[in-house]
C-alpha cells in the first residue's frame, strides 16, 4: 500500500508508539483520526501536527475502547462524517505483569477488550469499504510476547497471540483485494507501557537492554513493512534473532523453560 494521501485512524495515539505513528505519518496523510481516552494529550498532538502540516486534517476522539457503547459511537461518528479510512492502525493496548491468580479481573477484561475485541470490531467495521475501493492497509500492533506463552504475562501474551494469528488469517483472506494486513511484533520499547503494566507497588519489569528498540525505529519499520506488503515485522535485529531461536524450540523444551522462569504468585 502506498501511504501517500491516506486517511488514517490510529488507536492509542495519546502516547508511545501510537503518537509516533501520528508523527511519522503526518507529512504523508490527508487526514488522521486520533483515538484514546486522554483527550488533552490528543489535543496537544493535534496542535503540534497542524502547526507543522497545515493541510493535514486532524480529528481527535476521546474513546474508551474497553467500552462497547463508546466503541460503537466512534464507528457511527466515522460513518456520519463520511471519512473513508483507508489505513487502520490498531495500536492501543495494555499489559498486566504478575501472577494470573492474583490479577485484577477488571483489568483482565480491559486487556482483552482493548487488545483484541476493539481491534477486531474496528477492522470489521472499516474493512468492507477498503475492499470496495480496492485500497487499504491494516497495521495491527501485536507483540513478540504473542509468539510464546509467558508466565507472569499470561493474559497479555494470549491477547497478542490472538492479534498475530488474526492478522495472518485476515491477510490470507484478503489476498488480491488491494487490502494489506501486517502484524507488528515489537520486543520491549521504552514507553509508558511497562509502568502501566506494573501492579500497584511493584517495579516495572524492563527486560534486557539489548532487546530494546527505539520507538521511532519500531514505527519506521512497521510503516515500511506495510508498504512492502509484508505479513509480519519484528523491529530490531537482536529481537528478530531471539524470536527466530525461540520459535525453533520444541514445545516440550519450551514448557521446561517456562517452568523454570521466576515465580510471581
Ligand atoms: N512498549 C512495549 O514494550 C511494547 C512491546 C510490544 C508491543 N507493544 C504494544 O504496542 C502498543 C502501544 O503500546 P505503547 O508501548 O505505546 O504503550 P503506551 O505508551 O502505554 O500507550 C498505550 C496507548 O493505548 C491507549 N489505550 C490504553 N487503554 C485504552 C483504552 N481503554 N481506550 C483507548 N485507548 C487506550 C493509551 O491511551 P489512553 O491511556 O489515553 O487511553 C495509549 O495511547 C500496545 O498494543 C502494546 O501492547 C508495546
């Protein structure tokens, strides 16, 4: 997909990877819908983008993607405004680090709703028009956490396994329709994500430094992968190698390694 002149919808644009998507797309898009709960952050970003790109139309929508009514209202608003979204970036997401047995059930629900349900509903809503116009791109921000089960991140890793699997199946369904689907599977990226995923009173789990990839690189590689019509991208060489090796491990070996990982109960 050629991103020039696209009408993009970016979820989770108030911070981290989503905000960087907006910045890197600003000089190529015709319009942009920025979605998140923190409206003031979205307004700041809108002002910044408009100042630098006066011809860019920027809409901000305060939406809790874990709330069905708000999600539906967003979809109705897009229809009412007659915005032909041809680039959907399903980026909003959250994690929760700690044992499942002691997890907050409401947070688990939010994680599943934002990471998987909202992503699926938005895709279902916007896809038919993309197919009709034979032009569209869907960039699903998954995670390398989706390649393997992860004790201590059980629900999060499972939601990301869903995102990667869904993206691959959808891509196959959409072959030769003019609509590209790409799953982005970053390793650790320095954003607010780790702090938000930490339980009250616990230190954020940062992971190995060597695996961290700058947010700008994640977004650059993700957009390039979509334009090149690649199915999946793992930004950063170290993470790519780590994921390649981990996927060579037979499941019985994976289970042994998982059992030896630090206990968080
Ligand atoms: N950072 C990493 O290490 C890493 C690694 C792999 C994959 N990822 C994935 O990358 C994506 C972006 O994460 P990030 O690192 O940029 O994290 P972040 O800095 O915490 O940003 C998360 C974004 O999601 C939005 N969001 C969260 N819950 C929402 C809700 N209920 N309704 C609407 N928006 C919501 C937040 O906006 P509001 O709070 O304003 O609503 C924020 O804009 C996520 O899908 C994450 O799983 C991150």
